[in-house]
């Protein structure tokens, strides 16, 4: 597609359940990023993938969070044993390389009840 | 940590130019200035970036001072659809992440 696609757009889950969020970057974009945005707050960096290099996981808030990327395509962000503080919009972005601007998806709004 | 300082909010009149300031006094020689905006309920949108020369594209102009310690994003003819939070970010070209600060909440009024 023409843009970064994220699914689902909305997800409501019970506390303690695992969730998986998906990101389809723009074709040919080697760099992929995940951010989190809590209600009324700024964007928090979570993780960065660049080609076949080891991902930068420095922003993951706990070991309940993990992410994978298959080659230069789809990425999944998994949150295990969700907590209410995990409620946020999770944004994915991709770029042609680190010099160029990022293109963001519309995000997945996660609500943990 | 964010390395930029922006006013938290500003209003501007529809049809007029909007000038958004950003201070980045600790910017280093290999760091670029990037601008993004986030319209309510959407993901951030890339606007423009530059190193030391002024830049212009179809969305905006970026004016960087000669000492590179500050910059101004100019929206030449603001419309109601330009109402958004505007983020000024400094980053190395080879850097692996953008660090978003609080941004400036811009309200374009009729």
C-alpha cells in the first residue's frame, strides 16, 4: 500500500491477557519504529529495526514487551500480561533510511480493562 | 531527552503566516532539525528537515539561524486544517530514533 498500515485500529483486552499488534511498513522502507502515546502525552520511543542489524530495544518499558520483524516487512509488537498502564495508542513508522522523514501509521488504540 | 524548546501553544489567524519558533542551543554539527506535526487522533506527519541552509517544500519553509541554535517553521498561509501539535526535533542523520518533546499546540482561528 501507499502508507504504513497498522492493525487492529482498536483493541480492548482484559488485564492479564496477551495482545499482538501488527505493522505493515511502506514497501522498500528498511527502517521501522514503534512508539507509544498515552492519552494527552507525547510519543515514547519503544524499539527500532534497521535491515538485518540487531534492533534497538532501549525504549521497551519492561520484559512484557517484545517485537519482531521479518526481514524488511511486517513487524509485530507483543505485550504479555497486559496492565492498565499499557493503555495507549501504539504507533508504527517506517522510513527509507534514517536520513529521511518517518511515515507514521494511524496507530492501534489499546485499552486494557 | 528532547534537545529542543518550543512554546507550549500559540494561536494564529486563518490565511496568515504562522511562524513557529524552536530553540536548540546545544545542537551539534552533525545534527539535523526535523519538524513533524500531529493532527488530533492521527499519527505524526513529517513536514520538513534541514541542516544549516533554509529549506522549502510544498508544506512549509524552515529557517535556521546562522549559528544553528534556533529555527523557525513557517506555514505561509495557515488554514484550519493546520491546527495540530508541531514538534521540533534534532537528530543525527544516522541516528536511530526521533525523540519527541512536548511540541507547540497551534490553533488556527477563522
